[in-house]
C-alpha cells in the first residue's frame, strides 16, 4: 500500500523570460516547495493508494483522480460538495482552508498514465497549478526483467528501456496576478501566454531535474536515449487546451489512451502517429524508437554528419544536427567551429506544432518545446521515473 | 431520452395507400418475435416539419435571443432543434418553413449523402450550393426571408448513427445563433424486443447494446453575437468570444432540470441522468459548436463504440477502445457506453475548466450529472 502526502501551497514559478508568477501547487512535504506539476504519484495496479492532502491555501482544495473508480475520501465514498445553498463547489470532499486535511484512497485497477487535480473551483484552481500525474505500474512490473519492464504488463508489447513523462499545461499570467491580488478575472477570456511541459517553458525544459534556480519546477522534460532503445513517452494533458505534440526523428506508436491498453483480446489497436493531439484531461502512452537518418549499427554515433543543409548552426560556435530550422540558423559553418556536438549526441526537437505555443509570451524560442538527445552510450539511470 | 418518445419529430408511418411506393408493415406474431423481420419491413417515410424562428433561451436565469427550429407552426423554437429519428432504409423528408423569420435559411445534413430537394414544379433533384453573382450564398437550396413557400429536403437514411443537421445559409452566424439539431438513424429492429438489433445504436454485433440512451449536444454561445444579430446590429464573426457553454442548449445547473421543464420552454432537453449500477448507458456526444470541446466522464471510463456515426466494431475487428474523456472537434460525434459500477454522483463536464462557469463563476456551463443508484 502506497501512502503519499501532498500539501497544497503557494509558490512562484519562473519563466525563461524573467517572469515570476504566483501559483498554487502541491508539495511533497510540509516544508517543501509547491511544485508544478505536483509530485508524481507512483502506484501499482491492485495495490491500495492513500493520498493525504493538507491544505495550506486560503480556499478549500480537493483531489480528483482521473480513471479511478470507487474513490474514498474521509473514510466513505468520495462525494461532490455543496454549500448550504445547494451550490456545488467541489467534485469531491475537500481539505478545509488554512490547514485542513482530507485523506483519499483508491485501488487502481488498470496500469497506465492518469492525472490528478483539484476538484474544487477547477476553473481557477487547476490552471493555477493544482494538478499532477499518477503513473500506475502493472501488477507484474519488474524493472529488473526486460519482459516485465512494461507500461501495461507482460506480453502487451509495451516493454520499454527508458520512460519520460510530459505533462502539458498553460499559464495565463493575468489569472495568476488577479488571484494573488484578489481581483476579478474574466475566466471566459482565459488566454495563456506561457505553455509548459512539466511546468517549465523552453529552454528550461531542457535543464536537468531539480536545478537549484527552479525550486518550484523540479522536473525536466529532456528526452535522452540510445539509438534503438524503446522509450516510453507518457503525455498527460493537464491544461485546458489541446496541444499537438510531435517529436522529430521518428514517429511514436500509441499503445495506451487514458490509462487503457489499446488492445481488444488479440487485436492490437496500437497505431503510429507523427503528431499526437494532447487533449485536456487525457493521457497518451507511446513507444518511441530512434532509428534516425544516418544511424546504422555500422555507422554508430557520432556518425558521418549529414549534408550541411541539415545542420543548424548556433551563434556560440556550436552546431547541432537537428533536421530542423528551429534551432539556430542555417548556413555555412562559422569560421572557428571545430566540433560537432560536444558529446557527440544528436538533438531533435519535441514540441507543440502550434508554433505560437513554442514562444514565451510571443518570443521564440520557448514554451512547449524540448529536445530529444540520442547518445552513443547513456547511463541506465537516465530516463527512470521517480 | 426515452425511446420512441421524441416529442418533436413527427413520425408519419404513412404508406399503404397514401404513397403506394412506401409502406411499412409489422406483422404481429404471438410471442412477440419477428423472425422474418427484414423481409417484412420495407421502407417508411419519416416526415418532419422544421420552422425557423427567433426565440428566447434562458442561461443562468437571463434571457438571450436565439434562432432555432420548431417542429410546429405555433411552437417555440428549441435549442438544439427537434431530434429527428429515422430507421435505416427510411426515406426522410424535412419540410422547412420560415414565415415570420426575416432570414434566408436552409438545411444541410452532414453525414448524409444524396440529399434532394423538391422542385417547385414537382420532382426531387439533388440539393446544390446556391450562388448569387458568382458568390456562394448558401451551402444548399434555401428559403428567402419570410418565404411564403416551403422547402422539402429528402434523403435516404443509409446507415445508423447520430448526426447534426444545421442551417447552410450564413452558417457562421446562423449555426451559432442556434439553427442546428440532431438526427438519429437507428438500425432496423431497434425497437422490437427479441430482435437482434433491439436497443442497439448500430445493430447486432457492434457492441452498442444499451439500457439507457442520452444525447449530449455540446456547444458554446457568444452572448454579444446573439444580442447584436437579434437586433440586426453589426457583428464581426472574427470577434467571436464565447462566454456561455452548453449541453443540450442548457447551462449547469439547468442541465439537470427535467425534460420539458416549463421554465425552459425553448430548452426542452435535459442532460441529467439517473441510472442503476450495471446499466449500459449510451452517451451520444455531439459537438454542435465552433470550438473543440472535451467531455470528461466524471471519473467513469467508457467504451467508445462509434465515431462520427461509424461503428468501430465489425465481425473482423473490434476497434472500440476505452476513454475517460473525449475531445470533439466541431461537428464530430462519439458514441460511448459507460457501465457505472459504484453508486454515486458523477459530474460529466468540460475538460476546458474555464467552460464550467456562468458569469465567470463556478459551477456552471458545460456540466451535467449522472446519478448512479444501486
Ligand atoms: Cu516539428
């Protein structure tokens, strides 16, 4: 039985353009910073999960767990909450403001990727940051055995070598400012200016986990793997917009939606996609395998570089092979450039195809963008969800 | 909705004399079985009248002008328009009229092929886009404002499914104003106990058997558009900025009011559900708006058995899949079967949380409730 404690708290998000944004988030400990997204909840199918929520905010907060049945709260079935006038204010039992607690428990029946978020006044509380992801391991999960290191269980074709979680979200700074100031905000005019992967805007998405200057955004979004490895990408749409995410380099195979394996009996319903539209409240589990241009077992990384037209040239005397015009500029390699990729790895973008969303308040590059880096060799401890 | 109880679609089982080429016959047998059913039932003519009118809806208690269809000359227009029901093989005839409605208007039936229109001189021809001075003015044959004549559209119901019908004239304004409704085409035998297609959305073997059916039409409203258009004032559709979000023409909590609530004369369709555990609840979700809409199934997970009126299940492949939320583009539909296991209150709501408001306050907007009892 897994027991997790979450604290709903205030904090400040940092954006790469220098903005500091007041937000509400979940923290993993009383003295830990609120984070965006909230702490990753890791569970196992068939095993009871208990989440103890302590609410340090001045408004009631609750928890909703997508795709989970028979959720209990405070010892009985979770129930919608109405005020004395009969007006709904939360989809589930709440932790009262200023220190109230509520305990939620459920037994995940299905492995996969799920979301949790506040069910109290969700038009404000979810965009303010009270959301996170829940990953449920299959009952037979065993990372030591390749056949059992799967997303959906032995024999489901969902074996993976490394896995990454990308939680999408949006930030309308006006909502955050109005909430901090206690002033009215026209919710129907919700207009994001920042688009986030794991709570970060590019280029911060590419920084490692837990960098000191992003205390409220501890989760990086950089995808790292070796050629040919099976990379499990878990997309989770925690925001209110739909985001067409796509990786360069290779397509992905969707193996599960909303935490349900795409398989009926013996029929394999998984399918390949170039771009996956990540919709609100929904999750997409995919297998990505890089077998890209220029790579063969006989021509391992670093390979013979592709044609110069496929090279992106940066300002600082570096080059990246990306196949994309979005990184740096194209042209002759500047005088003085002597190396191709310091570590010899390949970089590919993974980004929202709505290009306005790969900006930070209109400034490219930014927003919902990260990189996939393919290394010739990579520590097996990279790409492990914790 | 209850089967066979559509209050608005007038079902005319004529034939047997009035139109010799169209007839319907259900021979009643002792024991209630219909073994040779599809040899017996040939075709029916389903007729409905739609009057385009201006009316008033209530959103969070405040009146708002809208345009809608009514099934009766004297009746109030409704949002969404009357539900038209037909059975595969039926010929569907819709008579459109707009006396007293100062707009040109037409009907299009997305998902139906080979729609015809009755010519003035008699006889049907294919419906066609209409041009004036080389510019398209309507996606289909239309009535002039306050026309004295009517326009009859006709098509054959070819495959089961749930579909929209809507105005094809100035659709960027008229559909937003409310000139849309639902067409359901049912498999033959859907209403005959003992028939393999009984209480299925797509027929036997499509995994679409249900105990309760609920249409959920999603949409949004820009109040300023409605006010401006109703007053004949200028409105630039590029300024479209909705402030109301609806299920079946109602915003929460009105979505929970019963069907035909006298306080909501132009919004007769409820969206609330009260079902028992273990029931197969068929949710027929249609997006009649311009925006994408996500319907979160309130913590429940359903099996998607059809998309855009196409069954996902065939003898060769069961391609149905599970979802706990679904996003629909404009004009799309999904049929989802939910089997609730645990009693409780489940809120079905927009995944776009900022659409869960009335006047910018939660709760409201695109939300309804499924109450599950033992
Ligand atoms: Cu791209």
